[in-house]
C-alpha cells in the first residue's frame, strides 16, 4: 500500500480517536496559522487589502461545520462569505517532502499541513 492509499484506509476513516486528533490539529492550525503553510490564491491576493484581511480573519474564526461540508468531521474544509465575496478554504495533508499524502495526518511529525484559501472559481 502506498501513502496515497493509506489515507483512505477504512480503519483510519472509521477510527474516531484518529479523526478527533486530526480535527484538533486542523482547528489549531486554522485558528492560528501555526503548524503548516498557509497559501492564498491569486484571486484572494487580488482583493483589496482590508477585504483580504477580513477574509483571513473569518477563516480563522470559521466554526460552521456540519455533515454537508464536513462529512468526516475533520474540519478540513469551509465555505464562507465576506462582504459578498464567496470564499473556500481547505486543508491538505502532505508527507514531509510535500510529494505525497501524509501516511498519518493525525501525527504532526509525519505531516505537513497546507491551508489554501481560494475563490470558488479557483477550485
């Protein structure tokens, strides 16, 4: 089994303790922007500076998770609106070399988290 397949393993997805750890790591990273890389797309970067600052703040404050936008209860995706601008954000889990999916996203020693903030048309 390669690392990309490991992330989809049934045991991993069905283990509530692992998903809880992933959720806590994702929440901490998203709220603080510490514990990974934060990327903004060209669309977000082109927003007026004050609006861009509000978008970043709203991503940090986001807590509107439900079964539609968070089916695995990992808090790894969100959709929000800021001043009539629709914004998506997502967290991906990479290995330490940023080449493949992380073998174990619940283990920060094995995982590089990347938070991407983007406009829906850039998805």
